[in-house]
């Protein structure tokens, strides 16, 4: 089994590496990796229903879609991700896969004196609080399972950038299942930073070999890096993948501003705003229909809408409402 401890913290590169290792290699793989601040959404989720787009934009938090299913998760340098890529065992269902691949991780956590357990479909818990979410995908006869390991993650950013179930979005996408979280570092008997934890986990997996494979250190070749960068540039850094793959949906929101109440309703098809209507008791000197026409066809993402609201004299359409306030209404 190849053992890869990544040094890159670029979210798009790291998600591209997952696909490359799954589809381009025949050997089993164990990988440890970290990302800069990012939200990683599930393969079939409605991205904008899962994230606080304004908060993500203001704080430079990347949004990247992964290959695997499941719910949205927050990554930052205080979170360690692990990946197993192995041959699929004949007759093994997804529940058995989760048990097989989380077992060595749980053993490693327990060896630090922490009581941890697998609960529900795919969550690892300490004292009833989640520290790891896991997801799976299959490619031919290979299975990839990866998971988060919250070690010293910013719980404030995590809770701010991930939305609770949002009734403003109505569609057919997969919702995330939110539950209380905890950091592994809060439960350690002795202090340890994430670099030491990474080394400990790799050493534990190597020495216990619970998957029946000897771990062989592996570093990417120049050819590997070129292939991963190609995947990054053509898929994982593109809005069409990260946002545009969201299923069509209808969005509505209503808010009271100093300038009055404004309600927006619109459909999103192919990632773009359609059939936009705006109502409320706000004051204006130019017709609202003109503003609706301006936004029709705009991608439903924070930066695109903020650019449009800032491109006109907004006070003529919505007296005493700022471009930032109105943009937030669309999410």
C-alpha cells in the first residue's frame, strides 16, 4: 500500500489528487492531507444551499465539489484528512466499507486514550460529538473512502460557513446532516500539534497494518503532478463543477432593511438566475423590472451578484439599501 503524506494545502489540487489516485493507479493507497480554509461539498449537493456564500467570499474560503457523496464539510489547516483507496471486496456493502476503513482510524484515536466510535452511517464521535465525517465512491473495482479528522479546526468558522437546513432552497439535492462537533486536541491527555498527530497516525497505521498491507512511502512524480494539475484546472477549480452542477432549484428570501422590506423569488436553472421577481415596501425611482432584467441570467454565486448590484446606482432601485445588503438577500 502506497503511503502519501501531502505537503500541498491547495483544496483544488488535493481534490484532483483524489480522483487521479483512484482512477490512475492500480496500487492501494493510504493518504494524509490538509487543506487551506475550504468547504468541500458532496457530489450531488446544491452548493449554495449548503454554504454561507457571503461569509465564504469575505473570508477567502474556497468552495470545491468532491467526487464522493454525503454532506458538506469544512476544512482548514487544523483538520487532517485521510484517504484509503483499495480493491472492492465482493459482496461488501457501503456500511461494511465504512466499518472496514474507519476501524484503523478509530484504533489510532483510542490508542491516545480517547473513547471514539462509529455512529450512524458514516460519522466518528467522541462523547456524542462528531470529529469525523466520511464518504465513499467506487470506480470500477476500486473503492475510495476519505474522511475528516477535526484536530484543532476553527469551530467558529465551521459553524458560520456551513448552513443549517435551509427552507429558502427548494430542490432535489442532497442535504447535509449537521450535528455538534468537537476537536480531537480537546480530548488528548498530553499536548500535541497537528504535525505531530499526522506523524503519529501514519506511524500507527504503518505499525499495525490492520488492512493487511505494508505501507510504502510514495512521492508524486513530475508526471503525477502534471496530471493532477490538469484535473485541477479543467474540473476542480471551475465554477461549472463547484457550483453549476447543483440541481435546479427555486429560491426565496425576505428581509427588512432600513430602506424597507424586500422579498426575492427566482428559479435557478443551470446555475443561473431565471424568472426573478422582487416585491416589497421599498422606495424607488427606477422600475424594479429593469433591475430584474439586469440580474436575469447571472450565475447564482455571491461574487457575480455583488458585481451586478455594484454596477448600477442601486439607490435608484432600492432607496437606502446597500449593494452588500441586497446581495446577501440572494443567499
